[in-house]
């Protein structure tokens, strides 16, 4: 059975996340339905990981094993003709039979987008977090430096409702706060992320940005290893899965612009 790696973009506003759920529409279900429409019924599309309800993706990766060969260059067009307009297969390529979108991933990059304005945004409210007060981005950058490296991120993890197999220790290789015309983007890359971790990091960093806490407070929160020590979880609307990291020979080759 030939195996293909798909790179998928979607706006998560109208979906209950990536993974199939009984009685709720998900991105995975829509992609599997699109395969059924091109005479590949019953296939399972395995994503690199979950994204929650309302979370978006610029380059979610997934693998699929098809019952017959299909020209990889034709797969995006064929699938997109049968997908909703807020889901798009950006690319497809053949990969070795032992490839697994989740187990072969070496890490991920996320972006959290904030619009800073005293006036409510009229357009794109489902694509960002509206921050109503000015923030001190310099103080937030100082605070975020303690996140780099290998740490126990239990203070920034919500209970997922299922057993964690890897514990709460993760390694972050990149942490950037990038000023934009409308506000700022929080970009973080690591070898893995806990449930709601990026959103909890954002909500906690905003406490420093508002001047409610000093930058050194974030290190204290990190070392507490207790979710109650951190601040609120930022809304799902601002979060984007930007890239899934694989070995160079397996990389999908898509580098979305403006993610750093």
C-alpha cells in the first residue's frame, strides 16, 4: 500500500479540532471523506498530532496509506475539489512505507497571533486574540528567555483528560516575540508540546506585558511545576500550527512566510 505525506492548511473555527470525535465535525473526518470521494474509501489519515477546537494550521502534516498508487502531484487538486473551502491540501509526496506523521516528527513550530487595540477588530476575530490593553513587548521578551532549553512545563499544561506517556518535560529551541503592524506574534518551536501549553504560555506572558508581573516571575512559575502558578489560557483563535519538523529527507519542503 503506497504511503503519502500530506501538508494540510485549515482554519479551525468551525471544527472540533483535527482528530475524529463522535458527533462533532473535525478536520480529519473531512479529509477522510475527501479520499472516499476519489474512490479511496475507508482510509485512515493519521495526523502529526491533535489541534484543538478553534485552532488553525498553516502546515499540519498527515500520512495516509492508499489501496492503490495515486500520482502525488494530483492528490492536492483531487482532494481539494472535495474539501470545504476552509481546508486545503497544500502538497503531497510519496514517502517510505514505514513513515509515520506523528512518530517520525522531531518537533513542531507554533505561532500565537495577538492584535493589540483598544477598538474591537471587525474582521478576522476568529483568527487572532484581541488584546485590549498596550503591552510591554521588551519585558515579555526578557521573561520568555527562561523558557529556552529543557524544562518541566507542568505549570503550563492543562489536564488533557487522558494519561500522558511522556511526562511534562519538553525542550524549546526557539522563543520569539515579533512585533507586527497590528500587535505581535509569539513564535515557539520545540521537540513537543503539552495540552494547551502555547496558549498557557501566552496568557502568562501577557501578565508581564500588562505590567502586572515582573519578567523574573515567569521563571518562578516555570519552577513551580504547578498549573495554578501560571495565568489564564489564551483563546484558541490565535493559535496556528506553523510547521512539523522531520528529518531533512522527509521534510515537506513548505516554509510558510512570515512565521518568524
